[in-house]
């Protein structure tokens, strides 16, 4: 398949109890297969070797479309330093290096 033909589609309605996901994008297919919340209902390989899959996800495991969008944060240099320090301290605490 050419790049324009490879896609991931997500379909659901207010009446559905599952979200239907179809993908033939390798990165999405890999991520979905690793997530135990998804149930694979169909799948295969096209003649050109492109793998595809169709999955169901319980509606209560799907937040909303807005949760798909990566959120970015603009921080000042001071905020970056403070965040880095908090992360370093949390890692030390987790590893028992007080």
C-alpha cells in the first residue's frame, strides 16, 4: 500500500458500547496489540505485505477524541529547572537514594 492508503479509523456512536478501530499503520497496530483493553476481531496481511487489524475497545476505556491529541506545554527556564529537580528527587525517592 502507498502511504496515502494506510490509515487508522476510529468509529463509535452514542448507541455503541464499543469503539471500533481499524488500522494498517504499523505504529498503531503495534501499540493496540500491546494494550490488553483492545480485543482483536479481525486481521490479516494484504498482498503487498501490509498488516492490518480490526479491534474493539469497550466504550468505558475510551475517553474522548480530545484525549488523543498530545498536549504541549510552554515553560519558562525557571519552570524547566524546577520540573527537572522534582523529577530527579522523585527518581531518587523511588530508587531508595534519599
